[in-house]
């Protein structure tokens, strides 16, 4: 008969992303946080995820490896978990690693414009056509059509 001498065993890990205690890889922490914000009403971010009906795909929920196989390793410390379509849950084809800039362009509160078959937020369109976001916003607020706002070159003031 063996006695428990207060020594805690490290969690069993078959995927190599848990190292005992609270020492986990960024991918594993992202997976746990995703589940937490979608399923735990006590989580401070729950209202923006689970509270809105955002769910974790059953395969991802039950298997960290299924999640990791879908998304792959985090490309850099500057990347975090993102849903491509914010109206859908964490499911195959809708999760990615994204930079802060990419995530900021994918917020629910952004205004999106469709033009020539492409859907982008205003800041992405401004960058694509070489003007500032405030300039593009100003054009749209003045009632310019999307075609004119995106197509007209910026007028430079003479020095």
C-alpha cells in the first residue's frame, strides 16, 4: 500500500503541450481560454462569447489535438486566436491565428464595405487605396458613393 505524501503528479499529456502545474504552451492556453469564455458564465468575457451563443465545436471541445490539427502552432507571440466570421463559433474553417491588426479589422463594431466582390473594413480599404482612414470616413460622411470614395485620388494641397 502506497501513501500519498502530498506530492502532486503532473497531468498526463499525450500531446506535449502540458508540462505540469500551470505551465502550458500558448496553443494549449488558447484552447482552454476559448472553452472558458464560451462555457463558463463566471468568466469575465462570457457575455461576449457564450452569452451571445458562440460555441466551441464538439470535436474541438473534446480534443485539444483536433483543435491543434485544425489551427496549427501559433506562428509568433504576436498572434492570438481569432474567429474569421464573428457570427459563427469556434469551428473548423472559422478559426485562425491572427495578429492584433487583423483582429482589430475583424471586430463586430467595424463598418464593412463591399466593393468589386471584396468585403473589407474601412481601415483596410483606406490602406489598400493609399489614403488615411479619416479621409475615407470623411468622404463617406459627406455622402460620396462607395465607388467615388474608393476610386477618387486624394487631392493634395499646393504648397
